[in-house]
C-alpha cells in the first residue's frame, strides 16, 4: 500500500497477531527500491519512536501532478542536504524499535499550540462518544490556539445542553490545552472531492460564524488593574476600544507579542508570567488573574525579612571555629560552574591554582555532573578535558535548605570546604522577582549557612554592577567601590532587586564575622580569543536588532562591557590575593563607553547603523525580545538607563599583584561580533 504519488505500492507488512489495545495496524517497511524517511520540521531524521512527517523516495516516485506545477512544487521536493527527491505525504509516523513504521495520523489532523502537539482526532473521538452527536470535526482557528468543534447533531436536540454536557465530558477526559474554545452546530460538514472532511473550508466557515457572534460591549472597570490592562492592550494591539469580553488572541494578539504584553505587565509592576497570559486570554479573566497575583505578590513582598533570613543562616556561627587567616585554603566550592561565566572561572581556577574544586550543581549523578561540565566547556570552545582527580561533583539545589543534601553529606561538605566562590544566579532580566528569588536570594542564604558552619569560610560573591543602576544621576563619578547600594524595595528592576537582596544578606554576614568579598562584573561579553564563543544574550540581541534596521537609539548613555575571560581572570586573582577580606570589587573595563562610540566603531568595521531618535528607533524595531527589554529597562528613554563610570581601585591593586593588565574596550575587541553577524 502507498499513496498514488508513489505508484500505489511502496510498503508492505505481514499482519499477524494484533493486541486487543492496539490503536492501528503497523504500516510496515518499504519495498525494494523505495525509501521512507521520518523527518522533523528541519528535514532531519527523527529518532526511534519520535513522531515526524513521512517522506517517500525511490524509483516508484511519480513525476508530479499533471497540469499542476504549484502542487507539484509544494509536495515533490529536493532534500537540501542530500539532494534526494522526496514526496511529502502529509502522514505522521514514527519508526519503532524493529524498524517498522507506524502511522500516527495526518499532518493536517495535528496542530501545535503553545508547545503542545495536539491530535485533533483524539478530541473528535471524545466528542463523538456523546449520544446526540452524529458527526464532528475540530479545527484550529488561529496559530496561537483557538480550537473550534463543528457538530452535526440528532434532530430535536437542544444544542446548549449538548455544549454544556460536552464541556463536562471533555474536562474529565482531556487536558486543558486540548479543550475547544467554541462549539458550532452545522447541518453537514463540508467534504472534499474524495469525501473527506475539508478542514480548510470548515475553518473558513467557522471563522465567519465566530465573527458573527458579537458579544455585547462591556467597558473595563474603573480600577487600577483594568485601566492599566486596557491601556496596555490598546497600545500593543493598536485598537481603540477594549471590552471585558475580548480575547487577547482573537483581538490580534500572537505568541510573539504576548512577550511584549508580559514585559509591559512587569514594567507596570504586575507579578505576571507567560502562562498567565495564555491561560487567561479574555480581558476580564486576565485582569482578575493579575489582581490576584498582585495581591499575593504584595503579601509576599511584605513578608520578606532579610534580617531574619540572615539571622537564621548565621545560627551555626555559635558553634563554628573562627576563620583562620593564616591557613592556606586547599578546597574551593564553586557554584554556577556550567554557566556562561562559570565555565571560564572553572577553567581559570584549574589552570592557575592547585585548588581541589567542589562543583555544586543539579545533576542525576556524578557522571552526569562531569558530563554537564564537559558539555558546557565544549559549547564555549574551552578545553573539555576535566580532571576528575581535582573536581568533586556535589549534586544539590541552591535554593533548598542545606542544598537538599542529607545531614551526613552536608556535614561532610562543610568540613571539606575552605573557601567559596558563589557564582550561581538566574539572569533572566524579564522574570518576576518570585522566579529569581529562590536561586538568587535563598541561594545566598544557603551559602551563608554553609560559610558559618563547622569553621567560618571566606566567601567571594559574584554580584553585578547593575546594583548601582538605581543610584541617583547626580552621584559622584566614578562610583567608588564602597558606595552603598539603594535598598531593594526602592528598585523596580527585578534582577537588580534580587542581587541587592543577596548583597544585603552578605553584608549582614560580614557584620557577624564571615569574610565576604562582593565582586560586581559589568555587562559580560565574549572572550578576547581570536574566534570566541558569542553568547546569545541581551547585548547580542540588541546589536542584531539595530543591525537589522540599520539604526541605533541616539543617547548619552555609556555602557560598560567586559570580556568573560577577563572577568574569570579577575575573580581568580581576587581568590588568590584577597581571600578573607571584606572588600567590594568592580570587575569592569577602565571606562564605560558611550553608545555613540561603540556604534561608530561598528560602522568603521563595516556595519551601517545610524543614530535615530529613541521613539522613532523603537517604532522601527521588529525584534520582540529587544522591544520588550527596552520597554522594561528604558521606560523613560535610553538616557535613563542608570549607567555610570566606576572606580576600580581595589581591582587594580589585586591585578598588580599578579602583573595582570586592566581591560579597556577598543574597536578591535568588537571585530569578532561584526565578523560573525555583520550580514545577519
């Protein structure tokens, strides 16, 4: 058996015993001179048991469709890598362990919504179980998820009762993401020429019916939440009126501008996440969910007591041996060892010290931990040879009390560690504080707990220069290293909030006798090697967005970028030369660099990126991440970014001990970026 496009027969399977619970008969294996490939969306082979689309090749392939060049070009394709001529069957299947192909439905019978692959036939069979339903077909009315079911029902049947009963039935049988949003009754389902349901025509028909269902307009309530949400919707969707019954996605929203919606909510102070938007798309429901989330957020924020948290973490001090500044540390605990900066720090410590290194990380077992270290190094072009004799894997979770370790394992860890480099951090700039708090703040608490147990251990905490972004614009320049940070409750940006909270905890630990150095890197960028790994971070996204529209926002803003390998060198030098101190270090380049200077260098290196007024530039942006980032971080314009010049006296003193140079940004440093992305 096979499609007509492959000379009728291209596969065979001998049917023997069939299990009672089998959903279908296997499709089989291809005949001689025929090939069947199960490929993903990128035309790559799918692993065993992974669903993909079935492509057929071989001698039996037809030349195409008679007098239909468009359809021939659409379905008879040439593989971009192998050059093999393929027929795109539209069937979904997988290859089982024995090499036999199993059919799993049609491509047009499956849809993907918010990351979920949905088999429409499963929804249809569940609906068809209702005794009043004669026929049913389900289609998706929008790319972002708007399932609609068309029913043909028996005569003299109250459709409203059926819809209600179906709602109960489907809620019991199917997950929420598979539930139809709309039900429609039709006299008949539209059929194609071969008597199958014409889903394209049905989609057009149901879309028209949906548009005819005009909901009575209801203005948003006159309260802070609904006024704010309404204004955000109007600005984002470019509409003049918003009803409480409007659906964000039916009003023109997409999964892409849902990201913009999220950033607007965060900028407005709401404790939102992307799931809230997808799960509460109707205005009234979204507003109610935001209001409840805000109430919970306020109650949670009011409950945070960093003094009490520090006191709890420092309870072990009473029984701990004091820090011995004359002892030579031998064992170092490193957190965040698989991250962007962490991989470079681990390599620098391995190459320039004799420390035995304990790496605390999430992993299934020791082998998995080493595998993660090697993979992280390989991704960044670093040496993948990880010396097992110098590294010990500690499988634990930063935010859990005692890292989730047993008492025996925790006591053994505490007894081994001489010095701590705490680098682990969640650095999603657009996450709500509640998402950052467990790792960034509770993780700091756990490091203090460890540092103050058994014997007091010196800590090097990797913070961020961003803790100074909330300083007043008239603060003396350069900002000196002992400058007191703004209290976290006075800061709007959540990532900076979380790092200030952690610094507050570590400052309290200092006050009680735990030596803590606080290290504040600038915007970490690619290494100074000839062909460095370039991290897909906010800086890169911003550059590529500007490159794409040939414009950057004219601004007096100065930014401080610093290479990741230089930061790792600084951290290691501070560990070797300043362990046991209570100092702050700005790990930044000598001077913050004007935005205009950076883009002048880009242009000298072959780019074409010209200055534009901030508003005009923002209107031209077509990158949703960058637009969201700008809305959140530069609400009042680019000149309000809070960046400063930073003093580096403490850092220079340490670097001088090891004859290490300071870093200054230059045009040549930008070359790897322009060489890789100038035409992107």
